[in-house]
């Protein structure tokens, strides 16, 4: 297991540390519900330094990214970020990612920690054709996500940049917490606003300390990965390994909006055909109509008790105080308002398919 740069700080704060994607990570501090509500109502900080960062540079950098990702990176101006995925050759997804355009011929790809090696090998395979310069920065950089409606106000004193002037899925490079040339982006995974700070491992302790100093009067708290999961579930954001994986297509997962057929990319013909003909199953969102907690792996059944799918993500929503989840069902059972049942141990609990997000600010 690897330790992130701030490992000792999290241990000293009393974090419950668990193995996650090859790293010892803080899963919770004071408790999931309290941490979740801190982010929804105030400001909290996630250390997500386990994420992977690849720098792609050179004249063919864009051509390589266009080949391996589903979204259209040619639309990116310098300072733009874009959510995308790496389609595999069999109709599934290698990983989902965020692509940042740093300079004219330079891009930063931020990938999931559990897939760093897999993603690196995937890109490298296709790069044999393009010859872009690839650098894996994953072990050198830390990433803090400062999230919540008070994030900008609490952190503004730490930067000469106007933090309120960074729109969703944009970023700026500038000073933050006494460190120059920090990437400050607004690609949040919680649905409550805020931004992310990318800095070097030897800089992150200074950043962390100044963030908590500046945020003290705003009730800032450290937040673990468990609350990150409940927050993203309330928004209906996909999590790799749960809602999307090597066997799920972006079309099935409702990610057609990041799958652009204006260019050629890995397996684009098969995915275009699936989009035209409609997939046989679809990722849907549901709310339980009775008390219960849906969990990943639970069966989804119809009124006759026959299994029609499975839950990919589920939780008791701290914001809504009801069971919510995502799961795949056949296309003919996927309409909004359809009643399905979640098999929670021996009981089939009725649920209704609803529109995302669950949490509406």
C-alpha cells in the first residue's frame, strides 16, 4: 500500500484509514452523515491525492487524445476542462477521466487511482502511432478538493486570482496558499460548488495548513471518501468500478453526451451503431418508496419477483433521508416513473425510477 503525502496528518486527525485503490486513504473522520452535510451546507476538504495525472505534450498530443477518448477535445480552449472516457475495443470503458488543456500542445489527463497502470498502458499502446510525449506525474502531485457553498468565500484570501470567476469545468494556473503555479479547477464531484488544487507533494502540507487556517471561521472540516461517495451518488455521478467498467458502454451508462461521433476514436463505429439501435439496457436512478438502504450488488426485480438488473451504487441519502441508487435495467423497464423492486435481504422494497440529480440545490 502506498501512502499519500499527508498520511500522517490524516492519522493525527483521527481519520479511519482504509486500503483503497492501492493507497491508504482517509475514509471518514467524525462520521459520514456529519461530513456529508458539512459539504452540502458549508465547506470541507477531501484529500484525493491518490488520483492519477498524465501529461501529454507535443504536436500530436491532441490527435492521440482524440483517438483514445470519447469526447471531442478539439473544442477545448486553454483553461478548459472536459469530462470524457477511454472506450475499450469491446464496447466497454477502460476508465473515465478529466482532460485539461494546459497550453497550445499540452494536456493533463486526470484518471482514477485504481486504473493508473491500466490507463498508462492503454494510452501508451495507441501512442506508438502518434509519438506524443507522455509523462506520468501521479507520484509527484497531490490533489485537494475544497468543496461546498462557502468554499470560494473561505479560500479567497489565499489567492490573488478571483476564485468566483472560475466557471464550472474551467481552471486557472496561479498562486494559492503561498505557492506559485498551482492549478485551481472547478470540476467538482459533489454538486455543492468549490474547486480543486493540484500542487506538488512537497507543497501540499503548506497548502493544507493554510486552507484550514483560512477556513476556520467558516467551520471547515476534513472530509473522507465515504462522504464523497454519498455526495456523488446524490448527484448521480458515475463511479468507475461501480456504475461503469470494462463491460458497460458509455451509451448504456447515459454518457452519450460525452461520446461525440464527429471524430474517429477507439470502437466509435460499434458505439454509434448501439446509439442508433438503442442499447438493450440502461443505467437508471431510483428512490426507495419504503425504508431501506440499497447497496451495490443487490438485485433489481420486477413485480413478479424476477431479476431484471442489479444495483451499481446505493446509499441512504443524508440530504433526502431516503434510500437512493443507480442500477442497470432492461430498456423497456427504464422509463421515468416505472416501479421496480430492490431485493434487500429477503424483502423486495418498491422503488420508483426518477430523474437525476436526486439532490437539487
